[in-house]
């Protein structure tokens, strides 16, 4: 193991204080995540100031836990990396400054990584130590779907990206969160919508529209979100505190509407990424980001595609430090250099 290049990756772009250790860009040594879900759930969304404060409280312990789990000492780290964008400025600062301090004290290279690029490299991680099946090869048609982004990226090689489609309004994860609030479900919305949809019994005669945006690879999820709100109002379960139905009747309707909403969002994402793969003659499809943990999306894209599909396990779809460490390794191999003057970039693009 000592002959390998060990990278410590720090991810604090939003509400997860996450630190991972990865060797040679693909061997997953540790992936520790300090979640803030319980803190923000009571507000129905992320409160930036609370997220920033909690990162400061959690970062040191999370770094220590990650090293312990990896079975190495701080002196065994060869590269220190951190997300510098996109994300919440206050959150990004904690991780970035921690990484700079560690790199400076160890006298090792410091790498600033793009959060979106990190999501792509989650598919390279292997606990077994085997080399990733790259597999199908390049180019890859990539869908990054999260609370803040829904982007289609053509990955032509390591470090070579082209943005070919994006949402024109809400991101998929944001739409799930808003839909969950309409239906009286918890936060984050994606897992709650999926859970309710899985509890639906029998046939569902409820249908929501799909925004196909013909002639483009862009997305739009504001329409289906508004359609869900109108459906909930027409069915009499919104607002919930004025509902006259029994708990069982409400639960049945919520499960049906959750299913209809999930199908509408997933169908568009699957069709778009498959169309993109065909249009650009991709050798494989790669999906990353928190929404990629959705079981319906995972199943449908595999069933619909006639080329290999790479999707990380659910724990590596959400924000994590291991994906940043993997990404930084390939940045280092490309000769990318970062000085300690690097600042956060909340709107950092990819492609």
C-alpha cells in the first residue's frame, strides 16, 4: 500500500461533512460522512448558516475517523484535496481551508476539485482494489442529477468535458424536495418520494406530464412540480391541515401521487441520457449525484440502455469525500497545480 498514492479528499459543498481516503484514484480506503439531515429536516431545506457552523464542528473528527478507518497515519497521505465549487460559499470555505492547512503542514500537493467532476469519479471507486472497468471506454454520456444540478456532460476523456444539456429551472433533486413538501413528506424529498411510491398498491390511474423539451437535451421540472400541486389541491389533500380525509385515504393518495411524480421525472432523465448517448456515439452511460441513488432511475436506465451503464452504489451517489479524492488523483496525473491562494467558487461550472 505504501507504493500507492494516497489522496485525502474533503467535501463540504452543502450539508455533508465528508472525508475519504482513496489510493491510486480507485481503491476506496475510507468514506466517512457526518450528516446534517436531522438539523435541516425541521426547516424543510438547507439553512446555509447552520450548515457552515456544523462543518466547523465536525471537520476535525471526520478527518481523524477517515484516517483511522483507512488504517493509515496522516504522514502516509501524499495529496490533500477539497471541493472548491460549486456549492454554498460558507460550507466550501471550511473544507477548502482545512485541506490547505493539512497540505501545508504535511508538505504535500494540494488539489482543488470540482464537486460535479467528483460525482463522475464515484464510479471509479472499488473496495476490492481492482482497477475500474473503464471499461466501456470514452466517450461517456454522463448524467449528474442532484439537489442543485441536473446536467448532461459528455466525458471525452479524463478532464475533458462538454456540457450538452442542463435544467432550465429546477434541478431534479430540488423538484423532489418541493414535491415532498406538497405531499407532507419529509426532507430530503427524493428518498421520501421513493419510499411512498414503493408503498403504492395496485394500478395507478394518476398521471403527470413530462416536459420533453423536444429538439434539445435540456430539462425542465417546474411544470411537473406545478402539476403535482394542482393535483393535490384538486384531490383535496393540499393544504394537508385542511384535508377532510382519513389518514388511510390520505396515505393512499400520497403514495399514488408520489409514484406518478417519480415516474414523470425519471422517464425524462432516462430518455434524455439515452438519447444523448446515441447522438454522441457514447460507449457507456455514467450517472452520478444524489438522485442517482433513486432505485427507479437505476432500474429504468439499465433496462432502456443497450450500452454499459456505470452507477455508483447509493452511498457514493450522495456527497462524499472519496469521490473528491478519486477526482484529485486524476487531476494530479494531468499535472494540475493549485496554490494556497485558491478561493471558493460557488458557481463553478463543469464543461
